[in-house]
C-alpha cells in the first residue's frame, strides 16, 4: 500500500536535492514568503520551514510543485515522459475506497467550537498588497444536493476571522452546486483539504465534465484508489492521509469584503466581495505540516500547477484534431502567468500550425491568450530559442493572427469586462504566432532558416574540456 500523503513527496524532494530545509527563524507575516520565492526563483528549490516565528510546533512547505521536475518526483514519473504518461492516465478512473477513522492519520487531533482559531495556522502574508493572510492551498470537497455527485476544486481563502474566510468561486461547477443550495435556502456543506498527495491536488485543479468525480481521476493518476474517510460533521469524504481537514459551510447569499490578492497572473485581483466559509470542526495530524502555497508574481507553484493541467489537456485535445497533430511538446509559460502557450510541432502540412494554434487557444482552459508554434529544432521550454524563432521565422503579415472579441481568462486585467457582467466575464483578443519554417519550402530553401550552431556542437561535451 503506497503513501498517499504529502510527506512522501517532501522526503523525495529533499533526498533528490530539490528542497531546502530552513532552520533559521522565519515570520509568515513578514519574510517567509520572500524566502521561499527567492529559494525557487534564484536556486530552483522548494522550501521546508522548521522554525516559524509564533508557531513553535509547526513545519510548513512551499513551492513544492513549482516545475516539471518536482511534479515528476511527486507523481513518480520520469520527467521526460511526464506529459505522455499523464495523458495516458488522463481517462483512467479508479473509484475511491472508504477506510475507518482509526486508519486515517488526519483524525489524530480534533478541534471544535471555541478550540477553532484559523490564525493558529502559519498562513502567509504572501504578496505586498494582499488584503490579509490566506489559505491558498485549500481543496474544497462538496456534493450536488440533487445527485450526491462529488466535486473537488481549489479555492483561495482570505482569513477574515477566527472561524471565517472568504470563498472565491468562478462561474464553474462549485458555483453551480452552491446555487442549488441557495435556491433551497441552505448553507453548502464543505470540507477543506490542506496538504495531500500531488495527484489529488492535480485533479482538484482540473475541471472535468460535470458529474465526474475528480477523486476517481486522482486514483487513476496514482494507479490505486484514493483512500477516503468520512467527515465528522458533514456528509462528505476526504483523503485519509491529508494533513488538515476543516469542516464547515458556505453561507447562502452572504457576501463580505475580500482581497486584494496576488493571483496566478502575477497581478492583483482587486479588493471586492465573496461568499463566506465558516469553519465548524477541524481534524488534523498530530504533527501536521502546513502547505503554504505561493500565488503571485511568477514563477510560483500556482502557475506550475495550472501549467501541468493546461499542458496535459492541450496534448489530449490536439490528439483529436485533424486525426492527431504531431505535437512533440507543449509548454504553458509559467513566467507569463500561464497566458502564453508554446506548441512544438513535428512534421506538419501547410496551414496546420495555425490549425493547432486555433485548437490550443480554444481548448479546455481559458488561460492562454497567446499561442506560439515552433519547429522540432526549438526547445519550447527555452524562451531564448522561442524568441529567436519568432524573429527569424515569422513574417508578421502572414504569420501573426489576431482573434478579437473572444472570451479570455477572468484574471486577465488588461482585457475589458463584458458590458453588464461581472469581473469573471472578460472579452479580449487572442494572438496566434506561427513561428515555424513555412512547410511548403524545399530542403534548400529551408536551410536558410536553420540555426547557425557551433561546429561539432552535438558531439562536444564541455565537461571533457573543463580543468
């Protein structure tokens, strides 16, 4: 039986040199966010904090899913085959299994009533202009009151009281279910998960067709059913090996101030209003580890988590376009807040690069608004090479296409809100950039667009020449 906690991943990250264990004191209100952001962006490392000011018995982790390497470690997949393997597992569903409370580590500590204080957890002041402290890693488990179908999704939670947070919902499945409870005049029961296996986190950030259980998808990703345990106070089931579970409800029709918050785009979602989550019961591990997910200016694990979902979904989507586009790689550019997508194409016919770009920009995710197609000789993960292809292989009059008046990502602040609608309904312009060598050219003509690499470049190993 495999470990379905976050702990196995943390141990593997540390063992493989992908994480720093910080033993000097950090303060979650003043410097912890900057330390873990710099650890990733300057050193490529995840962070584990073992000395947190004001929280002597706590550890916290951050930036643990901030690139493909870390995702590969967490999911136990070879990095070079990550997208291909995830695409294979994409449609596998393994229904969760229920275990007894005695077999669930998340039941080791129980709090209720006056014992609940959400400020007892080392949540961050993450970005400079955030409106307060946030739980940013919470996964909500809810059920459709008509069908009992389960849904899980990630929600940011602005902590506004000892037992109260905001509960931002975009117009997707969680809001659809919430509206059903409101129509009945009832609060929506919710169980919030903090700290769990990366496959569960991955599934929670993916929007499946309504009625499909993301926890069954997570089981398919792991290769075994997710082990669940019944909640104590709500009719919901949660991962038995999670770090923390907060049981509560989202109040019907109650709206309170929320934000601002540094979002996945790297800009702020401004101060506004949101629904309200009230915490009523908490279970957790005896030595629970807090998952201090960082969301804000790239690069953070918020962009990397979304990127993996976009990449796998795009790869799967394009496999059904024109009988299957020869897609060698796809990269959601985390440095661009996931709003730029690079497609690396193999053999393709004239016009097919544009077909691939149209499909990618109208895929399962709204986030990408810029699509760039490159050839097999360009590393889609190296923006230097992508920029080179854009300047040497793009004849803008023919190869840059604008798609105006299209629905775009709700947090794309530069794109206007549709008239008479809320901030989640934005309409903007998508760009397609075909940076591939024109497919109709002959071999001699194509040679003019080849990179002028150093002689014998492929055979020279620099380490053989170092002192």
